[in-house]
C-alpha cells in the first residue's frame, strides 16, 4: 500500500478539504455536485444528486455527470495509491464503456470495489517498470437500490521516467 494512503484518505474524508481538492484538481466535479460518500482502501462511493445544474432536457441526470461520478469512484482508489508516491506513477484512462439501465433521478451512489486490484496493478508497474492495465467497474444505484448505470474503465499505470 502507498505509504501516503492515509494522508490522502484524511483529505478525501474531510468535507471541506475534499471540496477544495476537487475544486482545485477536478473543477467540473465540483460544479456538478459530486461528493464522497465512503472511502477506504478497498471501496469508494461517490454521491451525486440530480439538480437543475446537472440535468438533461428529459429531467434526469446528464450522462456525463454520471460518467464523472463513476470515474471518480474508481479514480480516487487509484489516485490514493499514486499520491506522493516515489517513484511517481502516471495514471490514465484508456477506455470507458457504459450501460445506462434506468433514468438517473434523485440521489445516485456510484460504487467501485476494486481497491485491492488497483493496488496490486500499481505495485506490478513499480516492480516491472512496465505499463500495467486494469479494468475497474463502477455501479450507480438510486435511493431504492436499483441499478441505473454500470461503467467499465480501463486504467493504465506506468512509472514516470526521471527528469533529465
């Protein structure tokens, strides 16, 4: 596990520091109203509530906001493992697939439970010096627990080359 994981976790779980973090680094997420519902080494849950600002003309949540919340649920687990890491690790989404099952209205929770697999993939990248890949799943559920969307993100991780 990243030695700085718990430092990052404290930032993410503090509502004020989290808002500052996403305003600074993921400003679209800030304006769309994304919030952290749960975060530990294995699971990340991002909460987003439909509002006038993030809705589409059909009175449901705009698909891009759903994608943003789903990506954040996986991305926070990944970012926590590369945060202040030595050597530095680059992370990038290579591919995304989405299935929209039901209209997203009300409050939606996007859950990713791939924290252990992400950590192992990053450790392989560090050990091998090669690029590694993982496919992470994020599932969005409404207040009734019904699935509204499922996302698959292909992430790549690579040790950054030292500056010349």
